[in-house]
C-alpha cells in the first residue's frame, strides 16, 4: 500500500502502472506530515518513505525505483 498523505497527484501517477499490486490510499495528514508518502509492504514494514519538504521530482524518481524493486516493472502481470 502506498499512502499519499500530502495529496500529491504525482504519487498516484507513479504507481498507476502497478494495478492491483499497489493500492494507493490518499488521506489528509496533518500539515507537514512525515513521512508524506510511505510505501508499506504487505507485512506492515515500511519499504520506502519520503518527507513532504524534500525535492519532489527526486522523490518521485526514488518512488518509481522502490516500486520496481518491490513489485517488478509497471504493467508486468504476476511480478
């Protein structure tokens, strides 16, 4: 599950190609919520996270890398 606590449409866009493998949940977190977008594995451990006050473009690139590392290529069924 990928939690988008910052309301950043880019987070959901990066995860879009993973279909049912990654569920994106957008929720209103408190102002300056940290982490702003944690990626939580099925066992409840955080696989990746980013703070809201960092470089957005870099964070989205890192998210794409984390998603690929944990869930395979976007659009790849059964990964």
